[in-house]
């Protein structure tokens, strides 16, 4: 006996035409090939590269239009693995390519195969392995480059030699943004000063040694950032950089710059308008007590109201909502004021970079900053027209709310601050844009914020479920992965499960598993996790099965190697199997080829989470008779006994499920005997000693089933199980554990074990027999005490004196154990209790009557089943005898009367 753990239109005849149903009954034929060329090109511009190429292949006209130079002026290949062959395939369309974004050092190496000699801008990330040689070749073959941005990863293998080559080859450079270089010597920087007369912006993020004096020689420099860089000589830097004639903006965020150096730069530089010093401890400490006053100049620190300062700088004579200052500036930007426009554009970029870095490191004492202005500032940056700024700000929103990556803990105040500032509709709008890079970052932010239940509700109300479901269908892996993560987090809320299913989310998630079935663990874990949550809902579990979810999840359990994926797949299968009383998913999982074998194998995993979920799945599956025997045939008995033996020091969840799975398997006689033969009694007794109620309750259930068979009962006695069960029976906080322990003790000492016990002790003297008798007395004493705890003298006296049904009903209500209604007994077990009603021991008679009362009370899940078994066995006569017995205790008499009343109730219901 055990319980379940819950946890296309009709095709037109002509090529290029479609028949579209109009409001009227008359069909309208639309000839797509008749669209103006400009319209087609505009439509192409909204498509990703895969769809653009697919549509271009439909006809010659569209093929020519799909190759229009304006469509290939810029490329964002960050979502794709760019190798030499891929680059060569694209090369015929890249003759006019000017802007390129990509990811990975290998992709940078393949750029030369694009043959884009007119390339003006390149932005690359994920380039940790980039070498001097690759960077030198890049510069040599693209001498028209005006902007190079590589980072934010460490470029440990790039030296100053490569920078000198870049300066010599790319004389039109206007912007250089690099990160993580170990050293940038004076010669490299001087090369930029000599060969790049138009160089306006230099950014060296998180670098080691930088020649400060050499930077002061780049007279064309307007914007300089050394955020996060170390070993800077600030006396030299402040003196040298303050003399730069065109310097408008300086970013020294996340450095150890001194308060004196900041003051000197602001006071001595005639051109400097903006100095950003976010997360600079020395400056912030002094700024609180001795603030720097710099008229007409902006100093941005963590402890200043950044948005308010920017508002007073831009609009000194007009009142404005500081939270909307960037929006107001974008609407009112003066085209003639180039310096201000450039400075604000640069400010947005450095703020997005710095805030993301700060969010990633999550330094101490930043909570007030994020709540008061950080969230608002990031949302302002999400509205930027710069794509890079938008994406970095969205990533920062996804990052700063997470305070514990491993356990996915999200700071509720931070996430709600984003929601209160209108962040949810803004991020959902960004997720609907046509840029896949923005879609993935926005979906990531929505996913992380949705860990908070209040935010999840807002996301659902704003239509976020439909948006994420649509993104989950994307052919871009990164977009699909983040969208699946959002659905995973939203599916935690019971109120969102049905909405996800209605939006087609279940089918989208199942399709994700089939589409990314190999080498994409992030997508698979999120999809399986979301399906696991959805499968916990009865109706959604049916949709999961209808959509092919059982096959998909079993495929993962059988073939995937990633532990996170396996854990979620096993959890999903466990939840699918948890609705055995309401649908056929339990049987469906068991019938899926290789499912049970895979789950049995997963109980041997090195990962505790995988073992726990696999054991939970086997526990639920064991409720189906065919599954139970198939699990045993697949080696489930041996595997679960070994798991129970090894998990005594593991988590409570694993212990509960290991014992629960053995409880489920032990329902059948063959399995119960096999568990005893495999040495399962000892591990279950160890788990029964647990202080955790859920653990010792499942162990008690398994021991109760095992004790039904005399050989197992003797093993329990011999391994010291009687004191364990007695302890549970008398002191457990779980009524169910106490109840099942008492029943196990009743099985052990109702006389059926006596013959086996005598045979086992005949050759060992009388001492062992005496021990057995002592154990029997101890057991009966505590069974009596257990039944006595349900004695209500006044109620019993009234019930004994009156034959009125109401008196018996009051007793039944008082003694009923609610959870016992979930237990289901076999005919043999019910017969055992009926036989116990005739036992010479009045204690066992009372115990048997009490058990039958629990199993037949109207309203119990299996009460009608138990009543039918009692009727079939002719138990009514025995019950009447027990109720009228002169030697039986009053409890046994009253309990027997209640059982008879229950049988009458069920009989009348069945006949009706």
C-alpha cells in the first residue's frame, strides 16, 4: 500500500498567389509578386537572415531584391557560428557591408573571407581566445575601419604589438573599445596618436597597465574610458588628461581613483563636461562628506542622483520628470549641438557598460542605489536608440535582480521596483522587436523578474505569455532558450499554467526538445523544467501528453548527459505520472519504450537531484500494476534498495522518495519479498529513525507492506525494527506514521510469524525465544496505547448506550485520520484485518476494527473499494460478533459498529 507524491489556406493555382478569405464570401486573390520593389525590400529588412534567405529563394525577382546592398549594409551574426565556409557563402552579398557584429574568436578569424573591404565598424564579444595574429590580419584587410569594439571578455592573448598594427593599418579609426588587455604600453598608444588623426573615443575596460602619459598625447580624443582598469597612476593621469584640448567625457568607474584626482580633472580641464565615477570607493567616501562642486560640469557617482543631475544639466531652466530625462532629451535633441548629442550618446553607452558590470559583481551596499535610481536608470537606457545600449541595459536588468544564481533567488524589492517604473511593458515591447539579440536579452530579463510572483502576474496581464510562447518557437537558439526560461518561471504559478497551455506554450516547449535535442543543454533544461511545472496540473498534463511530451521527456532521460536536463526530465515524468486517478498518463509513461529502464538507471546517478526526481517518478509510476512489475523487471528493486542504503545522509527529499518508491513497489507480494531478500529492511529502518515526518512516514508505509509477509516480519524483528516501529507508533508527529507503524506491529504479532520465528530459534536456545516474546509484549503494549489515544470516553459511552446513528457519527468524526483515506488495501490485506477481528488478543481486535473504520469511512478515496471487499468476504458477520463480544474492549465494539454502519452506507449507495 502506498500514496502518490504530488508534486496553409487553400493553395492558389498560380505560383506566387494566395487566396485570402475576405469578410464577404467572395475570395480575393493577392499577387505577392506585384508588390513594389521598395515594399518588398522593406519587408525583407524586418526578417532575420534565415527567413530572408528562404524568402529570396522563391523567385528570381525576390532573389535580386534580397541581395539589395541596403539589406546587407550591416550584419549581426552573434547568434550564428561563423566559420570560413559560412563567410565565403555570404561574401557575394557583402560587397557593401559596413557594420558587422559577431561572437567568438573563430568568427573574427573568418571575417576576412567575407571580402568586405569597405567594412567601417566591427563589434565582437566572446573573444577570450583572440590572438595578436588574428587582430593584425583583421586590421590589415580592413583598412577602412572606423570603429573596433571587442569585449567585454579578457583578451589575455592580445598584446600591445597587435594594437600598433591596428593603428598603422586603420588610419581612419574614430573609435577603439577593447577590454581585458594585460598591458597597453606607450608605443601602442603613441601609434594611435601618430597614425589616427580622427580618433575621438578610446575605451580600455578592465585592463592591467596603461601608459597614462601616452594617452594625453592623443590630442583628438573627445571621450576616454578606463573603467575597471588597474594600476593607474592618478597623479600622472590627472595632470596629463586635463590638458587634452577636446576631451568632453571621462569614465573612471570601478577604479581606485582618488577624490583629489577627480577634483583636479574637473577644475583644470577646460573642455571636460562629464566625469563618470561609479563604484569608486575612495571618491564615494569623500563625496558624502566633502562634495565636489563643479559648475557646468557633470560628476556622476553612486551616491548622487544621476537622473536628476543629468536633468539639471540638460534642462536647467525647465521642470521635468528626472526619470524621463533621457526620453525628453531624445525628443528635443538639437541637431546643431553636436557636442551635446555625442556626449549624451557616449554617456548612455558607458552607463550601460558600468551598470552591467556592477550588477554582475553585486558589490556590498548597492541595494539603496538600485532601489532609488538604478532600476529607473536602466529602464531609461532600455529606451535608447542605440541597440548595444538597449541590450546591455536589458541584460543588467536580468542580472541585478538575482541575488543567488544557484538557487535562483530574486530580490523582491528590486524586481518590484522595475515593475513599478513600467519596466514590464517596456521589456515586452523590446522582446517583440525584429532583432534577435534584443529578443534574447529582453526575454532573459522577463524570465528573471518573473521569479517574483507579483511580477509574474504583471507579465501575464501584459500579454507576456503569448510573447514568450512565440519567442520559444524561434529558430535562434539563444532566443528560444531565454523564452523557455521565462515560461519555466511563469509556470510556477498555478494561475498561469492554463494560460500557457492555451497560448500553445506546451506544444512550443515540446517542439524545442525535438529541435535542440543535442548539445543544447540550456534550452533542454528550461524546456523540461517548464514542462515539469505544467505537468503538475491535471489538465495541462493531458496537453503535455497529447503534444508528444512523454516521448520527448523519455528521450531526454535516456540519452542526455547533462545533469540539469536529466533532473528536470525526471521531475516532469514524475508529475505526469502523479495523475493516475484522473488520466492515463501514468500508464502512458510506463508504456513508453525505455522509460522505466531509464528512470531506474537514473537512480544510480552521481547527482542527488537526478536521483531524487527519478525515485519520485518511480514512486508515482508504481501505482499502476503493470508499471510496478515492469519496474521490478528492469532492476528497480535492487536499484532502489541500494539508493535507500546510500541516502541515509542525503537530503530529506531524496530519503522520502527512496522510501516512497520502495513503498510503492512493495504493494505486490513478489516485490515485497524481493525487497526483503535484497536487504531492504535495514535501510528502511534507518530511514524510519529520521526526525523528519515525511521521511519516517514513507519508511513506515514500506515497512507496513513488508511486514505482511512472515519472512520480512522476522527480518524486521531480527534487525531491531520493533523498537523503531514502537517509537514511531508512540511519538511521531504524523498520525499516518503512527497508524501505519501500529498496523505493521499488528501484522508482525498476530500469530502468523510465530511458526517462522520458532523454526528460526529452535536451534539457538531459549534466550532468542524470550527476546521474541519480549518484543511481542512491547509491540502489543504500544498498539494498545496508540488505539487508546483515539478513545473519547464520553462519546464512547453515549454510542454504547444509544443505537442512534448520530452517536456513532460523532465518534467516527473524532477518530478519522484524514490522510488514511488515500490508502488502498488489497483483498488479502482486508482479509488479514477481518481475521484479526477473531484474534485472541483484544488489543489486536481493537486495532483491526480501528483500521477497517479508517478504510471504509464514506468520502475516502478508496472507501467503496474496501467496502466491496468486506462484503465479498462476508465480514459483516464477523463485525457483528466483534461488536457484541462480551470480552472485547469498548473501543473494539464501537469501531466495529461504525464499520458495519459504513458498509450499510456503501451498500445503499451502490444499489441506488
